[in-house]
C-alpha cells in the first residue's frame, strides 16, 4: 500500500485552490487557518476577499481530493484520506492508495 503524507502547507494550498475555483478569485486572495477541536473535529477558517467561511472536514476532504487529482495526477477516489494532528508539524493528512 502506497502512503503519501501531505504537509500542513500542502493542505492549505489545496484549500486555497479549492476556494479560488469556487469563488472565482486568485488563490493568492485566499487565506486559510486550519483548526482542530475535540468536539467538532477538523475544520478550516477561510477568508476570500471580504468573505469569511468555515469549511467542515467533508469540504476539506473534497479540496484534498482535488489536489490529489490536479497536482499528483492520481485517482482521488482511490485514496483513503486521514487527517492527523502532529505536535511538531501541525495538521497533516495521509493519502493511502491500494490494499
């Protein structure tokens, strides 16, 4: 089974591209803050222009799948995605393919 680790910066980049596509703005106009809460799980606070939005984990996974497709050229639906909080690296994601 192939496993690829996505850094916090890659997750932020994926969300920036995802939101830029949805809002028809440049990815450079999007700011993202990743969050984790024991009660609510993973989320991201996104600022695009004057607009503030909270993405829930499902939206974050959609952005990661888009990244896997566009940046890695891999089948995004063949990946099993898992988010994880690392004390040193922040929020990271693992994409596991196969088996």
